[in-house]
C-alpha cells in the first residue's frame, strides 16, 4: 500500500471527533536496514510553505506573525497517536493537547474577535 497516497491531505479527527486539520506531510525514518517507517504526521503552520520555496516560507512567516504567532512551525504528531485510517485519520488525543488550535485561536482573537457582535 502506498501510505502517502492514502494519508496525505486527509482530514484529521481528534479523540473527541472534532476536525483538527489535514495531513500535510509524513516524517519518515530508516531503521538501519534501509527500511522506511513513518515516525510522525506533519501538519499546520508552514508545513507546506517550506516545500514551495524560501519566498513563500517568508511570506507565510510574515502572515503568521501578523496573526500573533511568533514562532510559526509545523506540528509533529507521533504516528503512535493514529488509531484508525478510513475516510479521515483518527487521533487518540485532543486537538488542544496536540497544539493544533494555534492558528484558529490566533484568527479568532485577531480577526473574528474584533468584528462587532461576533
């Protein structure tokens, strides 16, 4: 099975069945014998921008800083936390425990919170 095709760009659900982002990339490691194993899921801030070149990475870093995220870095989710893969990737921890709410919280505070009546 080609795990990259099956898992990449899938929606993730936390232990409470709440959406918590998409799988942007996978972190692979070798075991010394040349076999690859998945170590972690990479998601969130900057995970894809780094693959688009240094100029996109700088632009995204600037956007995140405007939103109040001073240290924009991707979230690494240990592969052991994946409980099931079907239409979505199921995780065994909450999105808050995994640090997957940082961007949404920043948008809520900096933009949504300033809208009258929000």
